[in-house]
C-alpha cells in the first residue's frame, strides 16, 4: 500500500482492491462459510444435516484450493520458518476437516476447521509482523 514519509496512507480505494487482497477476502469468505456449514451439520439432523455435510465438502475443497494459493503466495512474499510451520498446520488441519466431514465426523471436522482458522490467522500475523501495513 502507498505510505508516505510520515507513515500515513496516501492511496485510494482502488489501491486496496488488488488481486492479493481480493484473494484474501475470498479465502476468508470460503473458510468461514465452510466452518459454518460444518457447524450446521453438527447441530442438525435428517435432511438438513445431509445437505449441510454435502455443502461443507464442496466448500472445503474450494477453500483448500483458494487457501493454498493465498498462503503460498504469502509465505513466498514475506515468510520464514515459523510462518511455514503455521502454513503446514493450516493445510493439514483443513484437509483433515474435509476428510472428517466427508466421513460424517462433524465434531472432529469443526475442531479441525477451527484449528485451520487459528493457524491461518497466526501465519498471516507472523508474515506481517511488525509491519502490519508494509509499503
């Protein structure tokens, strides 16, 4: 982002809507929608549970593809060993969450998708710290 000598943002809205930021928004949207579909499958029964489970599997696969691209780009741009470890944890837990929901293990899937969210946020903070808005 555009930052002047006084460390103040000098860009406009269109500078913020770059492909990386939009991909990050899509990853966030899909990850939390996946997490919500898993929760719906966990807390319901019957037809709704089956539909939520099927939707969660589809969302999980889409999330995995988007998240892998986003997290690898983030790692290549600014990552280190710690952020790589968080990336691996996020990826493994997401794959586990998808496998668990496909197997009808909603509780495990919900827990693993929660780990995915925590590891993804951790990875982002590790790659951006101490410059949360790098220029």
